[in-house]
């Protein structure tokens, strides 16, 4: 190979670089440009991450989390009340013939057969089904309204009715099958489905435990509870921090509880970081410092520590935050800046890296060949 020819090519390449340097560098030093749909470069505005902004964001997050949960919190739950569809077991001592009028749990319905699972087919227990009007039919008492009564209340009423025919009746009454009240558990639990409310108070913790507990993919900060037209967002982590016992969150018949997955709350880190990827939040919490740390930090070869951006889509508008990591105290601010689900963290390239990339587009392969020539003996 003719060495003077290669040197001439290198000089031409350097001359071309010099003429294009000013043009290329002008487009590389301004960082990314965020434009609106109308082409206005000033929208959305870039908000610098400062201590004042972090404080305002924390206050806004606290205001969003101050949902009134007083209707759900019950420190001393009331006893179970009988409802339509429940099956009662009634025994009048010394008068076994009075129980013969009750239907067996197996013939009442298929659901009752499940409720008495474990009993053999030849040992079916008698039971009295609460009809659609909340009544049972018992010898000497006739149609007895028991809906809304506790076991003690129903036993006292039945005793009063048959005391006219039997002196000092001794009655045992209990709910044999709970079928009137149910809640539904869905999402990231081991066994989603219907859960019957029984004599044990159906708290949120009790319902989750009956469903087999939370899966490792469950997000404890995003538990949705739907009750009629009302919807509550429950964050177990925040409840504990506020001193509220999650065991006091009482469920009501018909409630639907959904445990969201952690995969639904991801943060995306891209740009000039060592390992760009999507990150899963830790039960609803991830700071900007943690996001950068889990992706290896700003690339020392191409990243611009002055231009770390967080792009956040809000219902009203898109917000863009910028952190200059070279400022004193920036790492502390990055640790205090809380990210939200679906945030995009972007680290811009340095002006020199942008210049190198643009130059490579203008002269593909020329820089590599020039470097190879200059290093030959």
C-alpha cells in the first residue's frame, strides 16, 4: 500500500472534519429538544430538580395518598349475622324428633355439599336453609324470620316461640354452612376466587391469607378494593408507616379485592447509561438514584451528567424534569426524587459523543481507516 496516498486521504478527512465541525457541533451541544404536537420547543418546559421541587412533589404525593379509609377501618368487628342461603343446624335437647323436619345440607344445594366436605355420604348432617325471604321453618315455631340476627339472637327467638309448647327448651343453634356473604379476591394471590364470610371477621389480611397469600410478583402498594360505586386504593406499606393496622380494614359482602402486579409499575431507563432497561418498582417506591444505580449509572464514555431527564405523563400534561449531577448535593436530591410508574429516565449524550456519532454518519468508516493508518509502523 502506498503510504503517501493514505496520508493524503487522512489530510482530506481532517479537512472535511474541520469544515463540518462547526455545523455538527451546533446540533450536539443543546441536548435533547422536547417539542409539543404543535412544534413549540418551549412545551413542555423543563423543570430543574431542586430541593424546593422535591418538597412540592412530596406534598402532592401525600395529598394523593390521603384517601379517606375511615369507612373501611373497624377496630371491633360485629358478630356474624345470618343471611339468605345460610344453612342452620338446630338441636332441641331431649327432642330429637324436632330436627327431622330440616333439609339435609346435601339436598339443599350443591354448594352446601361443598360446605360440609369431609363428612361421609352416610353421615349427612341435618340443616335448615334460610329461604329467599330470610326465614326458616321449624316445628311449633312456623316461619321464623332469622335474617340479620346473630346466632344468639336467632336462638333466643326460637326459644321464645317453642317455649309455649315445651317447658324450658334447651336449644343449640349455629350456622352450619356460610353461603350468604362472599368477597372476591383477584390478582397476584396464590388462589384467587370467591371467599365466604364466616364467623371469623373478614378483614383484608384475613382474605389475602385465605387466598394463599401474596405472590412474589404482588405489589403491596397497589391493592384496589371496589365496594359498589366506590373504589379505594390501599397501600399496605403506607398504612403501616401511618400506624394503621391493615388487620382493621374490614371487608363487606360483595367487595372485590384486586392485587396488582409489580410488572404493571415499571420505570424505563434509556440513553447513555451502562445497561438501559426497564426496572420494577419496589412495592411502589423507586428513586432516581436507585434507578441510575440499578442500570450501572451514567456511561463514563458517552453520558452527560448535566443532562439527566425524567419524562412523566400526567393526566393534564407531560412533565420533564432535569437533574445536573455535577451540582453539589445532586446525589442527595436524586435519592429524594421519587419516581412514578411509567416514568422514563433518559440520560443525554455528551457533546463529544454526539459529534463523534454525527461525524461517523457523514464519513462512514473514515475515522477507523484514518486511525489505522496513523498507527501503522
